C-alpha cells in the first residue's frame, strides 16, 4: 500500500492527544513508546530469529558442539546480519559454553552483548546549525523509501516549529516532485521545483539559496534515485554536493543515505557505493517493518562505521524513530 501523507498512524493520534503538538528533539515514535514501536516494526525479524533459536535449543537446552554452532550460525545469517557478526556471536557462545549445555536465555544474553559491542554508537540526531540553515542532502537507490523519508523528516522538524525548505531534486520522477509538493503544502514548508528532467544541481542550489533568503532553519535536498554502479549518476551527486558548498562552505551538513531494509545484503553494496561518492554522514534504514532481514543494520554499522541515525517503522508520517542501539538489540531478541 502506497504511503498516504494525509493518513495519521494510530501512534501519532495517541501522542497528539496526550502531548498536544509540542515540539520535541526526537521523532514522535520515540516519545515514551519508542521501544514498543520498534518491537512492532521488528516483529518479522524477531519472529523468524527467535523461533529458529528456540527450536535449536529446545526447552531443556542443548550441548554446544560443532553441529550446534554451525546451525546457530545459519539461523543468525538468515536475518542478513552477515557472516561477520553472526560469526562473532557463534564464537562468543563457543568460548563460553563449549562442551556445556546452553539455554535460550544464555544465547540471547551473548547475542545481545556481542551486537551492542559491534554497533557501539550514541544516538545520532541531526545537529542543527546555530547560524543559518542546516542543509541535509538525501541519497539512495530507486524505491528505497527516500522521498517518503524526506517527508517524515520534514514533518518532524515542522512539528518542532522549524522553518523548512525542500528541494525537489528528483527531477526525473514527476511522482516524487508531486509527493513532496503535497507534503510541503500540508506542513507549510517552502519547496523548490525544477523543470522535468532538468539539472538536479540547479534545484539544490536554488533550494539552499531560498533557505538563506528566508532564514529557514532546515533545507532538505532530494536527489534522483540511482544505482551505485552508475558512475555518471554518482558523479552527479558530487556536483550537487559542490553547489551546496558554494553558498554555505560547510554544506551539506548531513548526507543521509536511505537504505531499504528489505534489500538485505544488497544494502551493503549500496552503502559502499554511495558512501564513497556522496560523502555520507549517516543512514536512514527504511521499511524496517516490512522485512525479516532487520539484522542488516548490524553489518552496515560494522563495515562502514556510519551511524544508523533514523529507522522507518511504518507508512504513517510519524513512523520515523531515532535509532537507539539498546532498543534495537532488545527488539531483535527479547520477548515480544
């Protein structure tokens, strides 16, 4: 089902009733109900992983031998956490329980400890500039959830009372421009649009220029979806980056890579290509609620060192949460 920018999620409506519409430093999904929201989004991943491990261990526990360790490794890899992190968990279990019987609780504890160490990062909200607009460039492949994530971020900042300018830089896809236009109208954001098929860098330049002229707080620049293997299009991202710098030397202050969690290991190659071409500063992991491969956040963090800043928890405009490692790990393994 396509995302409807006018539909409020149940969580959003409940939050509005209890808090009014007061500004917050975190997305609404993270206010008090953050863990439950993440658990709901991680349900598919949790169900597959925990069912497999419970079947592996059984009610009475199981002896940790080579056969057990190989089966454990296979179950962990199915979540798309990758061979590296899965191997670290397996090796940790091997060191601590080799030749002994292990219970489900033992495995969960070891897995949680290992993943926390691999993903060690503080919460990474977007830091707003003290003077002038904060420029955020958003990149990703076609269908990753990029435009929807931009709308959610814009909604988040608008609820804080921030003045937002959107740059509809996906000039090759009319639907993306239309979607951002609808959202801009709803939240009262300014939007810069270019000609169909026109140069995206021009839109980016004009959006930053408008943000400066109107003393906006936030400028979010969309870019056309592209494959990380399309070198000429990746070079275009570098050009967009450069034109932002012409107006504000430090801009863009954030370059967010939107990855589709349902892509699993394909997201790794996407992260590699984009992080090199666009100087990415962080990741938005979209569509986490639609996959059993939520473990992909782990190897992305391990391999690239980029913080996972936000996660998409659903289709509603409020379904965006600041990524928090302890909550993620608990939602991945703990009881639902």
